[in-house]
């Protein structure tokens, strides 16, 4: 019984979930499209891309992996991973030359948070795609 | 083209996008998802206005 419980908690084979998880990271909602959850994928695409685009329009800043004291390191690395989690949106915008210096305005600060939160919301979408792919969710 | 938006608009926009994602990933049936998304958005709006008034009154 204990062995059965142990084996049921093992990570499922990657061929089940690797494609939807990678697609979900690269483009928000794409993992759900791959799994034929069209409506949910569309809503995720709208919400996450919308948040990212508004972040850019508000002149949000992309984090860079800076180190320094503990607070600086945690904030910058955390923000950097948040930005990276938007996948192709991050790569495309930096590749196209989007660069924003630190602006001392509330709107730009909101924009920075929008960009990071778009990534954090995409992580939730990636986890959801994983759970659907392995059969834990419908 | 850059936007200059009010605090309220930015906070409501954030609430809208976040509620959609939480609604989609947070429940198992479509009806539950809609109800949960609307509920989360409502909580956001109440909190935004509540904290706004608290700051306004606290500021004197």
C-alpha cells in the first residue's frame, strides 16, 4: 500500500506533459490550445498578453539579474525570473529593443509590476496545463 | 506610444486580468470558474476602494 502511494506520487512521464508545458511557457495559453481547451487558452492568452502589453505601455522596466545586498538580489533575481516566465513575450520585446531605464513615476512602477505579474500568472497557467496533461484536472 | 493612467484604472486593470487567470485555473467546471473569477474581481474592487478610503482618511 505504501509502495503504491509512493509510486502514485512520482512525476508522470515527460512525454505526457513536456509539450504543453513548454508551449504554455513560450506563449501564454498555448499549452491549453495544445490540449484542446480552446476557451480557457483564449482567456489566458487575453489576460496574460493584455497585462504584459499594458506593462510595456506604462513604461515598465524589465529586471536584470543584479546582485548586491540580500534585498537587491532577491528583488532583481525574482523580478528577472518573473519576466522570463512570460516566455516569447519577454524574448520578443527585448529582441525588438525594448529597454526602459528606471523612471520615478507611479505609472512606470505599475508597469514594472504588470510585466512581472504577467509572468507569475503564466506560471499558474503552466501548472494548470501540466495538471490537465497528466489527468489531474479535466 | 505610452500610457499615462490613473492609479484606480491601473489597479482595476490589474484586478481584471488577475481575476480572469485565477478564475480559469482555480476551479474545475465552467460555471464554478465564472463564479470564482467574478468573486475574486469583487474582492479586488472592495479592497481597492477600502484601502483607498483608508489612506484618504488616514492622511487627514
